[in-house]
């Protein structure tokens, strides 16, 4: 499905789970051969409570220096309601609008949300990566499904997220004695590589720098255009 087709994709809440189940068979669970990303994108959406306008941002960072090299935004009406597990239908149209405005082509995308750690194993990072035909992963601030055991207090400590007898993601401590983030593979991605990308992108803060940059940008955009 192309980005252009997704913009016109009218989906009901009842139809959306079936679409996820159908599309998840197209998901690739390994990175491309020789995968060594030079440009990492962070993607985030803000939809203020009580409003039907959303703000999306994609920020591209140099993977080695974590310096911002490109950014793009989009503002638009949000038609799909908030339903846990169906976030991609609410956020992707705006995110893909922003993505089309980038001048540089990222090698991988980190979504502020879940990938495989999802009730139907097809969260935002899976859906977004598939539409973009790009390696993608999810890094979320809270669990959507499953549970994990104890993990050590130090940076880099991990614990598997288990759901219905399957490992669906990893709780990852990106800062010592700070709450973990919840990492899962999206498209063209495996869990080990996803965890490595999150840790390499989080030298100082809890969330990876690409996602933090996108979050700051959407917050500023929302403030500047509020009425």
C-alpha cells in the first residue's frame, strides 16, 4: 500500500483489526543484509485532548553524532478515534504526510509506540515500516501487552516482555535507576538490533534522541498553532 493510498484509506474501528491481521503476514522480521544505518529518524504525533487536529513530526539524526540533519512536520484533521491497539490508523496518515516532506531518506525509523509487542503483533512500527518499506522499530514509554521480570538497575539491563507464551519485546534500561522503555521490532527488524539501536540512540536520556527530537518538535508546533 502506498503512502498516497493510505491518506485516502477510510477504515472503521470494526475493520481495522482485520486489516492488521491481514497485513502482518507481510512483515519482515530481519534487517536487510549488511544493515548499518547512517541516518535514523524519530517519529511522533501529538493530538491535544478534546481536539480533532493532530501534529506530526519526523526528525532525522546522524546515527554517529546524533546531530539533527533534517526535519519535517504535518498538521491535519484526525478522523480515527483513540482505540488502544489501533494507533496506526489514527497517527500514520499525518506521519506519512510529514515523511513525504523530508529532503533526506532515513535508513531506519524509531516510532514512539509499539511494534510486535501488540495484541495482533502489528503495532504502529510494523504498520509504518511496511508502508514506508523501511526498517522500523517501536520504543514506548508504557506496556501495551505482556509483562516482564525484574531487570537490573544499570543502563543496558534488559528483560523479555512475554505475552501469550511468546517474547514480543524487551524492557530496556536506557539510564541507570530510571524506568525502562519498551522496545519491539517493527518491519525489517529483529529484537536484538532494535535494542541496540535504542541504546546507541539514548546516551543521556530515557528516550532515544530521534524520538525526543520529534516529541519536542510536535509540542512546539502544537503550542505555536494553538487557538
